[in-house]
C-alpha cells in the first residue's frame, strides 16, 4: 500500500496482514514497512449493527503489542492524527456504500 507520513520520511510502502476477520463484525490487520515483519501495531474495525440500515463502527489503533523499545523511543503519540482516523472511517463508509 502506498503511504505518506513525516514519521517515516515522506512517501513509503507497507504490507498489511489480516489478524482478525468476522464477516459483518470485525476486520483487524497489522501493517509494516514493505518486506518486513509487522512490529506489532494493529488496526481494528469493530462493527455493530444498529437496525437494518445502520452500523456503528469503532476504530482502534493499538500499539500495545509493540516490543521494540528503540522504535517506541523514536515516535510520539498520537502518531496518527484524529483527521486520519476519521478519513479511515470515511474510506470504509465509501467502500461499503458502493
């Protein structure tokens, strides 16, 4: 996936590994710089139906499994601004709306 962010010096690529899936309920994945093993951070979309035409979505961006102390020392939190998280939810909404 093509990405961009100052924390990695501008433009870069990632590989994404699905870590959880339950149709219509959950999608979780870990991301890593292309060609490397995921260092532990994970994105999770948790979906809960609210009637026949609405879904509540909770987005979690979790660094709790990262053990690389050198990596953690190089970054600050929040790493991803709220606007980017909102954009991710907007991308999900666009994808399912067709």
